[in-house]
């Protein structure tokens, strides 16, 4: 998507330096900072610190990380080291493992001299496929929004609500939950999006930045406002992303998603999840029991990130009493029964094992 009139993807290979460039998302929306990754640790830190984030983008970054590792030393040992380091960064989003497993299948059978170019081509192909996948999610999601618009009085926008950032910077381009919004807006359908702040890392401000850059009307709200808005008929549709979807249609997404789904169910608001098939973990069925939930540093809750001071140092302010016990689970699971539909690159289906297997017979096994 565009930033100040220039088209960007959320990561790109710098051919002249033969290195990956990322947008360091910690500084958005205030500063657009890019970073070139120059070591294995750079890649791992970028993923862990949420410089790059969002399930599909983590997967794409790991694919380029494998290419980097093979550029340095195209051995089995170096591959396995990279796999281990990247896999340990974030446990919930399945795209990381998905990308690493696919990279292994491409790279390991090859002679060492062939590994770097093959791994780099694999990463490029994965990134390109992600863009097209997300575009198609938008094409299918657009039809749901169009139908809701048709049932509204003329001139009234379709009111959407989203949580976290499942936008173009959480993928390679387009986003998942935002792709139908971009497509609807571009098709001339009037929409307005309620954007959840998404404590503690405030990914909602990234979504707000994205939607604002694209001219999409939206309103930034605290995480607890959604239920109130739904009770008062101010939300026509919830649309969120997912970090891991089980074969039975449970979805694991940013903490707080489950509460939105409960509120949506109680108020008869359709709750849709937009996902590329790469976020389906066909090996798990019950998301509540089988998906590891990332527990992040309590400092993300006890302190408020305050930006940079005059000499460029990062500053934080403590908002809790000294020594208070904190818990910071980063994701939760929304059971399939609360999900109205899954918007995939192949079309929209019910959140159930039968419907997912019928949509992806080649992947379901
Ligand atoms: O912790 P984050 O910012 O990586 O969490 C991101 C999300 O929860 C997104 O909704 C999800 O990855 C889908 S991104 C298209």
C-alpha cells in the first residue's frame, strides 16, 4: 500500500546490498523507519520485539531469514540453527513454522552451492503469494460488505469493527482483515471502521495509520468500548485476523478478540475472521487446549512506552505500583461456534471442520 504516495511492501530485498529491509513498526505511526537486517540475531530480534509482526509477515521474515543464513553458510548445521532461533521467537502464529518447514523442504535436498539462490527465490515466491492471497481475501470479503451495505438506508456507512492490526503491515501487502475494507472503499461503498486500541502494544494505532493513509473513515476506541457500541446498533460487522486457525475453525488472535466475539454473538452482530490458508494448523482441532499462547514481558503492561527523549533514548513511564504481579497473555482463542464465517483466499466458508476441509481438500489431509 502507499505511504506518502510511494508504494511499499512491508519488507523487501535490497538487491544492491543483498539484504532484507523491514519497516521498524515500533515507531509507527509517528516515524517511518526502515532497517536492514544484517545478522541472524537481527532477524530474531525484529520478530520478537514486534519490529515486524502479524502472522503472515513473521512467516515471510523467517523465509528471508533462512535465505540470509544460507548466504552466510549453506550447511545443514546453519539451517537448523536458523530454524531453532526463529522458531523460538514467537510461539503462537503458525506461519512461522509453516514458512520454516517449507523452506527446509526446498533447501535441504540441494547441494550447498544451490542453497542460497533457492532459499532467496523461495522467500520471494512466498512474499508474492502472500500479496495475491490477501488480495483475494479482499475480493471475497468485499461481497459480504456489499451485501450489508445493500440492506442499509442510503447514505449510511457500513460500520465495521476490528481488533489489533491485521493490516498490510501485518502481511506483505493488503492485510487480511483490512483487505475487504480497502476493496470496499475502492469500490465506492461507504464504510466506517471502529478501531480497537489493542492494549498493551496498541496495534490499533497501526490500523488507524493504515486506514487514514487510505482515506478510510474510522474511529479509534478503547478495547472495552466494542460491547457498548454493539448494544447500541453501531456495529454491522466485526472482522479480525488470526494467528492460528484449527482444522475445526477455532481462531487464535490478539488478546481480547474472544470478548469481541462474545459481545457480537450476544448482540446478533456477524463476526468474521479473515485468513490466508497458511494460518490453518491442520494438526490441531481444539484451539483452547492445543495452541500455545505467547506470554510476553509484564513490562508491556506495567509501563507505558513514552517514545524517545531529546537525545533519542527510548523512555517509559511506570503506571503500576512497584513490584505488582502482572500477566500478559498475548492471544486468546475464539471457539468456532462464535465465528459467523471465515474469509479465505478461496472464498468464504463456515468455521467448521467439514467446511474447511471442503474448501481446502488439498491441504486438509
Ligand atoms: O502480536 P502481533 O501484533 O503480531 O499480533 C498480530 C495479530 O494478532 C493479528 O491479528 C494476526 O497476526 C493476523 S495478521 C494478518
